[in-house]
């Protein structure tokens, strides 16, 4: 009978051996010959007692038991004993990849669950934070005429509001890491916009650029999700500023020495440290002491194909990151128009009135409505340069509103801006304004969209 089994299992896709009780291998099928060494069966196991225990149990099969092999395998085993001949037919199935894949899927699901939680928390905080930031900006305009103690309290409120806003941005960034909105990016523009994003949350920080002439004169590009990279660079600059009492940052941009990549370096001391020794490569698991923002920045940079390093210098933190260079491409400069007509659509009255005040104070005409249905009525009799709409409207959603509007008036296709507290980064062919946003962010996106549309005509 054993000879028949051996013949039938000679070409099996599993590893099959025949051994005696002492572990001596008496026969192997073809896969076992190709895969296993010439050691005895017992010597294949990390713990040889696993083999002894397996045979002593005289089992028919133990598919739920996982064994570790010296070659790195994790395997399930099925064995049949032939007690008359003191022989054992043992079949091993390598499940290493299956276990790793299962663990990876479990990790992905956990990350998705945490990302969903982060997104929900950020969404609930986004609208009230946006209103608070906007109202604080108005109070800042009259701060000089207020009592000294009142001004002090306002500064404290502003400081803590900016910190909360930064945390919400980090949560939104974490929730949208798996997005894939890739484009060519000017490295200088990325640095400038990252600085602008940082200064919107804390205008007491000073950031000075030091850009190599080769980068200034060339048309080098990097490729990635610009919104995520902006947040990552801003988080790193903020971390440097927090480690230095003066709040000054020197941002260096140059070309890597040994690879086809660009190098960003952020530090609070001069001159730029060029020593290649003493840097520690940052991984997600090694950033706990550096804060949540840096931890997320490491994940984003890795996702974009980059590497992040850090070192300490007299108590201050220095970051250096490398991003791969993309093939060169042309870039265009936007022109800002002086005044536009905007339509704001949002069911949050506080946000709606704030947006109207901000745009009108900056010379724009602004109409506001609470629903997509009311907005469609206004579009029948009015022309707008920009339509800024919340995604989560009652009744018809913001996304459906755009589809209906563009179907009726195709010229509106490039005029929409979606406002959302969710981590929405799909390629919708429109601009996205993430809550919480500052007055400057609203003004900038309206100017950019309106001017781009006018330039096309």
C-alpha cells in the first residue's frame, strides 16, 4: 500500500516524505527533493521536539497546527502512520506567504478602521473650527483697541485653536494616506506652499529659503500627491520650530549627491549641515517622541517614494528628506483677477455667513444659499466665476449638484470648489477645500479657480 501511495504522491504540489520514528528520511517526492536539504526530517524543524510530538500523537491529520522550519517556512502538516513498518507518511504545505498575507490584510483593516475614526473625528471638528478661525481673524483686526487683558486672552485662544486645527489637519492627512492623486510638482512651489500652510496656523514662525542655483535655474519636477506632501513638509517645519525657542527655520532645497533625487532639509541653525554622518532614518515605529504630525509625515513620505532622516544639533531637531525626481515638464503661472462673483452653498449658517464676509471684504461679490436646489434656481438667472459648495448638503448632495449644473451649463465644469470635512481626494476634476480652512485659504482657492477659468477664455 505504501508503494502505491508513494507513486501517487510523487508529483504532488505538497512536500511529501516517508520517514521512520527516529526521523530518518526514507523517501521524498519530487518537490521535497527540490526544496529540502539532505537532513533528516527531525532536523528540518526549528524545534526538533515538534517532530517527535507530531509522531507520538499517532494522528490522522492536524491541519490547524503550524510548524516552523529552519529554512524560514511556516507549514501545516498532515501525517499517516504505518505502525507495522514503523513508517510515517508526512505531508507539509508551505503557508508562509498565506500567513504573511493574512497578517498584512489584518493590518490594513486595522489601519482603515483607525483612519475612518480619525476621519470622523476631524469631520465633527472641522466646521466649528473653521468658524472659530474666521471669527478670530476678524477680532485680530480690532485687537489694538481692546483691553490688554482681553488681548492676552485672545492670543491664548488663538494659540490653542491653531494647535487644534493642526491636529485636525494631521487626522485628515492620516485618513487620506491611501489616496493616489499623483501629479508633477515644482519642488520650489511645494516648499513655498508648505511654508504658506504652516504660517496660516502659526504666523510667528520665520522660514527662510536656501535653494541651490541648479534647482532655481532648472525645470526639475517631483511626482506625488501635492496636498499630502505639503502637509508633510509643514509638519516637519513645525516640529523644527517647536524644538527651537526662536522659531526660525532655514529650509534648504538641493540635489542629492548619490541618487536621482531632490533633498529638502529643515533646521533652526546656520549654516546648513552638510555632514552625511550622524543621520538616523525615520520609520513610522520610531517617531513617538517626535509627535503625531511627524509620524504621519514619515508615512506620507514613504508612500510617495521618499526617505526621511533626522538628527539633533544642540537640542534642536534637523530633518532631511529625499524625494525622487520626475521627468521635466513645463509649469504655468497663474494670474489673479481683481474681483469675482462667487456662489456659496452650505447648510451651515455660521460657515455661510463667514464665507460671505471674507469674500466681500476682499472685493468679491457673493451670493449664498443653503441647498443645491436653491443654487440651481440662482444659476438660471446669474453668472458666477466660482461655485463653492459643501459636499454633504441636505437633499441633493454637492456632487450631484455639480453633475446637474454642468449638464445644464457646461461652462460651469471648471468653476466648482468642493468644501468637505472628510478626507476626500478623488480625482474629480475640481478643487477641494478641506475643513477647517482659514480665510486666506478660501480667498486663494476662489482667486485661483476664477483666474484659471478666465485665462482659458
